[in-house]
């Protein structure tokens, strides 16, 4: 039964992410991503797009593009694969932490039908890659903590390194895991274990991150140049206010779980506009903060036992990933939420699953809630596949993201 | 015994990971520094240093390219920065489809007298550019930095990185000798306000090593006063070249 449900969820994840993925025209960012990959691998030069982000996307897209061509299939495949596998990893992680099969299935299901995640799984951008490597890194880390198999921590460090090389957001959950690993070793008064934890979760991710800069080093740079470059990149990232065509609404991370927000892109293809909008599902997203508060309350009541420690770990992952974005003074677009909301979904799934067992008719209510989430996700689905203008009932959402210069006309 | 085996495993794996990190850093640094193409350097005015005189700034870039320069520090003396940006986005056709090409090569087709140093950095000839400008020009640039966001002032020098790579703007008084021979570029426009003898002495006193000097008779705006030309010719003669 469990295997059947997992299979069904994965089929849903695959279908929603792959349906007509090659027919959807490439976004400007995706075209630029292809050029950026060639630019980086052949010249060691950053840009033209997202130039201050790390370079794993370039390292992977270049051989794919050179071998299969830079069409939608080749450059979107990795994002789709990362998105699909993230669904599995999310469920697995929650099961590892809580042992609650129902919660794990609910969390995986949330991500499988989440329109924001679906939209970016269908684009050649690094956000879904980052999430995949973060989840993989945490799953392996939890495996190490539970079974004390050192190789699992090495693989975790490798995964986190690839996450860091995709986007620096991976640093936040990595820091949580590294802190826990080293603290555990210190409590055990085991210097070899502490050194190993530091090597696996600090040095190894740094090694992977550095290695992806090989084409840049070939421009003649040394170590000092690297640190100067990284400083300049971080400064540029800190003051990045977007491009003239970037949207100016929904650019505050603190709004993500308080109201529905979105991120719109459009492309002209064969004379027709294709508008894609990542729009948060209010039935899932707005439950995150209340659920987090309930979990914190539970942790305080039951502090010390294994369940509360695991829940604390989950809350720390969510907080460490979310709070830095909340306090950032520059615009933060919804893409960045992909490294945060899966932890939120795990929190919601755990709370709802736990509650459904305690309340009369709880199972039925949970099913009804899931049906509501599915219906709202399917209603939003055309936004993810470039069909925002095809369905009239989405016009209010679509018009909200019409660029300002068009609104003024 | 089990505990010892685990401890040994931790130590073995730690050693491996530390070695991997060190090896990676060494490989990157060695590969990077070996990709540079500096020749044996000398001081400006030394007979061993080759000198080339060209008419237009674009010929400076072409000279470096012919010599297959890569990963160099370029030291420029000019009134203008010669760093007009060619936006990569402007090179990407509207409906490029699956066709993807090398943007640096495409940018090179837009080489002109106003963007030679941009092009040098764009194509990998220069990994760092130091613009030395006359004091009057430096004063204008400093004012612009104070109102902008992307450049900053570090010990009096303007830091204006290009995609993260170092780029500096400064007057000659703040110039310090780079740790390696540079590609030295001197444009006649520099001498509108500056004396050739002063520049020559500064270069030698500061021990600026170079393995190639390129001197350009005209500025990016193609105008040039008789005073600039006279001082330029005088400077070329000091270096032992033929004006």
C-alpha cells in the first residue's frame, strides 16, 4: 500500500513537471543560461545571467548542450529530474525524522503538486537543483547521525558542496548540520570525530565549490584573486536590485507565508506571449507559520526526548533557511523560497498528520484538506506551463504581474 | 576494538578529505598561474623590453592578441578608461532558438578605440586592469564614485571590479608596483596634463616591471593636441623607442 502511494505521488510529480516541457518556449533567463554556460566553460567569464551565483549550472549545462543541443529538452532535464527526486527526498527526510509515514506522504504530496516548484522544475534555473542537493545532504546527514556510518557524512558533504555550487542558500542548512555534527563530537569528547565532522561538512563542500571555479582560475587567477572575487560577488549580490524588466511587487520574503505571492515571467514566441507565473498555494503556504508555532510549543512541552530533538532540527532548518532572507534589505524574489518552503511543508505535514490522529473524523478532514490543496494546485497549474493567458479565471492573477511599463500604456 | 576501528576510520577519512582540499587548491592555483603569459620583465627604458608604437588604441588590443597574451595585469596610462562595455545581452539575438555561440568572440567583433581594455578583460588577455589617469580625471571619477553603488574607494584608489575581477582607477602617485611584469600601455592623451619625464621617473622609481610596452599616438576620441604629441614623442625617446 505504501509503495503504491509513493509510486502514485511520484507519477503525479513526473507528469506535472514534464507535461509539454519541450513545447513551452524558453524564457529569456534560460536562453541566457545556455549562453552563460558556454561563456563560463570556454572563457572562464561570468554572465550574462545570474553572474554572481555559483557555477555548477554552467558546468553541467555545457556538456549537455554541446552533446544534445541547447534546446528545451537538454537544458531543462536536470531541473526536472532534480524537482522530481526532491519530492521523494522530502518524504524520506520527514520519515527519517519522525517515523510518521502519513506525514511523510503528505509532505511529499505537497511538493509534488506545488505550483511554484513545478514551474521552476520546468526551467533551466538552479533553484530546484539547490533544493535537491540540500535535501540529499540532509537525508545523508540524518542517516549518519542515526547509524554512525562515516561514509554517509562524506556523501552528505559532497551533496552540500554541489548545493553550494548551485546557490549559496545551501550554506544555511549546511551550517545547521555542521554545527550539530561538531557539537555531538564535542559532547562525546571525540577529537577524531570532531575533525572528521569538520572535514566532511566544511572542507569537502568547500573543495567541491572551489573545483567548479576551475574555468575561472584558467584566466590566470590565484588564491588571493579568488577571495577578492568572492568578496566582490557577495557585494554585488547584496546590492542587486534586479533588472529593469524584473517585477517590483512580491519582493519581500516576510510576505511568503502571510499572503499569496508570485513571480511572473513572459516570453514572446512566434508572435504570441507565453506568460508563466509561480504563485503560492495559500492552502499550503499560509499553514506554515501557524504549524511552526505549534511545533515550537510541542518542543517546549516535551523537551529532551528524541521526537522533540528531531522536530527542533526541522524547525532549525526552516528558521536558518528563512530568516536570513527575511532580514535582507534588497528584493528577494519568490525563486529563493524553493530553499525554504519544503521545510515548511514538512512542518505542516507533521502537524496535520499528528492532529488527524487525535481528532474524531481527523482522517476524513485530512483527506478533504488534501483534496482542496490538489484542486487549488491544479487550478494554478496553467500558470506554471506558460498558459496563464489561456484561462480567463486566472486573469486577475495574470494582470497583477503585467509589467509596469505595460500598465502605463 | 570496535571503537578503535571507528576512530581509525575517522582519522583516515579526515586525512583524505584534508588532502583532497589541499590538492584541489594547489591544482587550481598552479593551473591558474601557469596559464599566464608573462615574459622576462625589465624596467621601462631597459633595452630588453620590447616597445611598439601604434596609431590607434584598437591596434594596442590587436598587438596583445597577436602575441597571445593571457591572464596578464594591464597597466594603462591614459585620460580615458577605454572600457566602454559591450553588453552580452545585446549580442544574443531575439530568437536565437537553439543556436548558442561564444559571447567573447562575438563581443570582439565590436572592438573599437573606446573599449580596448574592456575587450582585453572580456577575452582573457587581462585578468586585472589598472587605469592610471591624470589627477584632474581622477578627481572627476572620485566624485562619480561617491554617488554610485558599484565602485568603492580603497586607500584612495577606486575599485571598480568587472564581473568580480579587479579593476582599479588611480593617479600615478598611488600606483604600487604589481608583483609581476605588466603589459604597459601608454596613450598620448595622458600627456595633456602630465610631463613625460615625471612619468618616466615614476615608472623606474616604483620599479614597475614590464615585458611589453605599447605606446599609442592618439586617444579614443581621436583628437590630440600638439602638446600631447610632443610630450608623447619625448616619452618614446626616453624609452629608447622611435617616435
